[in-house]
C-alpha cells in the first residue's frame, strides 16, 4: 500500500489568461502523470481546469470536499506566483505539497523557500513522483530536493526515461472542464511523439525537463491517437504534436503519416507540429504525405533574421534554410509559422523594426509569424548571461510569459522593448493583411490585439500606472510601427469598409492614422502615419485613454472563460455565471459607448473646418478626451 491514498494534480495558471482556445493548456502532461500513479492510490484527480473563472476558490472547494493527502503542482515560470498560492491552500487543508515542472527544476531552492512546499521534483517527473507516492518520503529518491533540519537537500538527478513506450497512455478522461468541455471531449489535444531536443539554445529551458531527444515508436503514437475520440458532426479536432523537433527523423514521420491514413485518422483530426527549419528541408520528400495525412501547419523557431545574432544563440540555424523551408511547405500546401524574438543583445531599434519586413519576405499566403520577447527563463544560459550583465529589470514571474519585456538589451530599457514588441506585431499584422488584399476595415481590426496586449502588460507591470501613461506607450507603438506599402488599386468606387481610417488619439500628442488611401491607380497603406487630410475617408476616432480604461476595468479571466465556453459549448454556461458575465458585458458596452461618443465629438468638431467631406486628424487631443 502506498503512503498516500488521495492525490490531486494541478497546473498553476498565469496571471494573464489566454484568449484563444488553441493555446489554452489541455493538461495532457497531468493526465500522463495520473496514469502512472493511478495503480498506487485510491483516488487521483485533476480538480482545476485551465479556463476556470476563479481557479483558487475552485481548488479550495475541492480541498474541503475531498481532503487529498498529497497535492502535486506543475509550474511554468509564468505560473510560479499562483503555484505558491495553490501550495498555501493545500497546506492549510493538511496536504503534503510536491512541486515540479520547469520553474521548480530551475530554482528548487527558491521554491523550497516557500514554507508551504515540502518537496521539489526536478526534471522528468513520472518515475520520481511515483516513487514519492509509494514511499511517502523524499529520502533516497533521485531527482528530488527537500528540507531536512532547516537545510535544503538535493538528491542526485534522475536519469531520463529511455523507453517512452513503457509509460501508460494519459488518462484524458480525468481532465476537468476546459472551454465548456471535459475529459476526452476537448476541441484541441496534444500528443508527444518524442521528448527532449538535440539542441541546446541559450534561451531555451527544454533541457531542464525534456533532456536529450528520445522518440516514441510509431505504433505507440498511433495507439494513443486511436484513444482520442473525434468531434461530433464531422468536425475535425486539432491535435498538436508539441515536440521540439518533430521532423528530426523524416522516415519515422512518413511511417506515422501512412499509419494515420491507414487508420482513417486523417478524417477526424487536423495536425500541427513544430520542428527546425533545416529538418523541414531534409524532410522535403515527406511533406506531401504529411499534407495528405491532414497536417495543416509546421512551426519553426527562427528567432532573428540577423546572422550575427544567431552566432550567439547556439541554435545552429542556417537562415538560408528558412526561405527554402517556406517554399517547400507552400508547395506542399502546408502553412509555415515562424517564431521571432525581439530583444536580442546586440540588436538596436532599427534591427528590431526590420523584423516585419523579414517576416513578410516569405509571402503572405500560408505564412504566419508570431513575435515574442526575449525572456531569460531560469535555468537557461541566457539567464546566467543577463544576470551577469545586470540587464534583468524585473523578476516578477507574472511577466515571464514570452510577451512581457523584463530585460534591457543593447541599452533599450524594458518598457521601450515592450513598445517595440507591440510595434513589430502591429506592423506585421496590418502589412500582411494589406498585402493579402484585405479592406481597410480588416487592416484596422488587426491593430487592436497588439495594442490591448501592450496595455495589459503595462498595467500588470505597474499597477499604479495612469491611463495617460499607458496610452502614451500605445501611441509610441503606433508611431514606431509607421510604414507604407502600395498595391494595385481596384477599379470602381470604393465601398465604405475600404474608406475607413482609424485616428488614434492620446492626450497632448498628435493623432496617428491607420487606413488605406487611393493614390491614382494604386492604393497605399497608411500605418502609423501622422496628421493627414484624406479626401473621401470615413474617420473612426479612437481614444487610447479610453481603450486603456476598458482593458483596466475588465476581468480578463472571467471574460475569456465565459467567451470561450459560449463559443465551444454554450450548454456548459451556468446560470450562476450570469450576474458576473452581465457585469462584464455591461462594462464592455459602456466602454464602447464611450468610444462612440468620443468618435462623434471628434467628427463634429472636425466637420466645420473640413467641409464635411474630409477627415482632419491634424489636431492634438486635449487632456481628458
């Protein structure tokens, strides 16, 4: 009989919620850990879902009802603060607390400085955690750290699991509600075809848990896929192969694709994977069969378009392979997703602002780029370098999300780097839509995601920040994103959505515009342009202060959870949520009404001097607008 009878497993949550269900964790790692310990205990549960509106109260309700003996908490760095709050609740209810994952593996002593944490599991967790559950003590258990007589003891590291096929399949049926769906019914799921990585990039913490690259057999992967049920009514579930190097062995991937087709799994799922650009080039002959097996997208970390930067990243990437990979994937009908990181040491503002042009050089069809901020995650060589150089400005783990700037590389302070991150994302999104022939309406809508993300991070960074200060940061991002491009004009009269021009106002600053202007036979993208008189334009005036205020008043976690539930499974929406959901909707509507009133006032004030037919954006917004 094991030392513990009832075990609860959970993953700590970041402060800022995810807004797209594709990126919401599906807890397959916890389900795998549950499968390993289930024969050892009477009860194992995953009580907190990744889209819970109030995760900490939900966990406390579970603790009162079920009284687990042991609580295991998995934590990324962005969830380190919430992990401590979960640990405090568990300790208050008498449970032993074990913490694992990337952050505890990197900083076991810091995590054990929290009096509510009893044991840290370092590295790969299944074997170590199962031994802890069985014995009840970390004494002699490899891969653990713990306190003894006031001193921290680090047991020797545990070897990684060599035979991954020997692990039981994840108990997906234990997973709690996510976007209104439970267990095996999630709209997206994850399968790992391998663990670890053959590389050792200076910014990556994969080695802390994953270790060296180890593949699973094709038969084991197919067996797991066959346990995942399809969605009803013929819809396809998204399955993510979240391996670091999915295409490391092209022949193995080809066998997997043939197995997927043979078992009819191409009819039920749409697959995405990540790999290295050079692996994509080596796997050129396999890409067509991947497309037939219902693979839709391959993501590759490119990090920077500058060769001198790659010389310091120890990634071993040949940038020539990136363009070739883009061509091969497009020929096979697969989308190519690139990941670029701003904030490398040695790159100045001009280097950073050139990122969107590089991203667009691979085309706009079947191409997409996501921009991150260079983050010195604990346990990485980058963290050691930046700490030695004194360029880390914040150790607020809530900001360590890949989207929060916490370093000051090349003399660029973290706040300015945050602005530049928003600027490159804004320029890329708008320019990509313009190149794809989208209307001004579609182009303008693309700018709000980077602006709202910037506002959210800045409010999170400094809770005392004024709306005016954050609005100024948004204005700076729009100004830094300034760019022009042209495309052939369409014959005939332009429709209303093609004539829209967004005019962004911040107190004490000249407004900036985003729109599309007709110039003879061409159309020009006006992105972050200064004051202009646009004949025939339909102006939409936006107060950046009001935009920040809206971001400040909304309960992002509840709104995201409610919204994704309504989209994915409306029947799961609970009547008890209506009051708070109604308040959030009322807050959003009030903010939009304020925006509309601001727009009307600006248009009325501009009408007399413009003869009613032009948008005058030359005036400076007054304080209070």
